[in-house]
C-alpha cells in the first residue's frame, strides 16, 4: 500500500512574521524540545495571559487521533504559536507526540515551506542527544552544540561561543530541516543539548533558553523563574508526552479498546 501524503498546516490566524524566527520544538529521542517549548510559553503565565497565540496547526490522517488539553483548552498535537507583539516576530512549533518516521520528511518539508511562505528568515530547531557519559557528575555543565546551514549561521554560532558539531549524525525532523535549509540556501540552525540518564532535562533546557536568548534577542526569557518552577515544568512536559505516546501505541494496536489518559 502506498503511503498517504496528506500532512498539512492549517492556518488559524494571519500574523506578519516577515524577517522573524521559527523555533521548532518537536521532541524525538528525549523530551528536551517539548520542555523548551513549555518554558517559552510559560514565560507569559497562564494561557489567558500568554503573549503567544495559536496561529496554525499540523494535521494528517497518518497522525494519531489525539487531542491535548491544557488548562481546559483543547489543542492539536502539532501546533504553531506566534508572539502577538508585532515587533517580536517569533513563531514556536510545539508537539507532544513522538516523531513518526514514515511522514517525518513530509512534515519537515511542509514546516520549511510554511516558514518560507511566511517569509521567516531563520529556523532554529531544538534537538537532544544522549550523553556518552551517562553517569557524569551533576556539577559538570551540560554540553550544547550548534549546526548551521550557511556561513552566516555558523558565524552567528561562533560569535555566541556555541561549539560546532564537527562530526556526527542528526536524524528526524531536525535533519530534514537542515537538509532543506542547505538545499535552498536558507538559514537553519540546530541546537543540540546534552541529555543525561537520571538527570533532569530542565537543566539542559535552561541552557538552551540561554542560547536562544542570544540568537533571538527579542525572546528575553528569564532563567531564574525557570529554575524556580523547574520540577513543575518538566513534570508537565513528561506527563503530557507520556500520555500522548501511550495513546499512539494504543492506536497502532487494532482492536484494542480506546482509552483516555489523564
């Protein structure tokens, strides 16, 4: 049977993002990207006070039939937010569901093309990598690496003292965005954050936020408030992703009764 290629980004609101930045936070091997997304959104307080509104959602018949609920508000499992401040021009893609290999390339290309259509200047993708030092002492700082598609991207990373990834393999949505950016001579940066076993990912997420504040000065997310509510932010992200993953696993098993996860 031929795969169904019907992933689409459905616009909700028309926000001017010309010259802005899209921060892509679609989790893969860890929940790091989702935690980063939650930090950015939480920086504005509860949803009724958020500076970010949903402006688009991603949908496909190949995606699980799930609805995420935050603060009594239903959400598509893939959604794009944008800052309502006209001078900021930041878009944020967030999702809880695991990346599904058969349509990851299609999703990546559609996201890239959506960003081009919105005349977004740069995409910054967040990705985690498992540390080879699984039992590193907690006092050692988390490693952050950067990969850029263009000389200007690499120059920016160098100016911010973000170490380059000289050799390695990146997979998933971040890889698709890098490939599309390189092919189309567009600016795409992937930030790779170290994830350690049995160590809170919120610590790496805070480091990622520090780097994002440098790359996207208008973001201006405070670090101290993050650390003050670190456990709450991380537990919410892990819980929502765990429930979404369980729902996906259930849907793959034909004939298994549907469940609702709370």
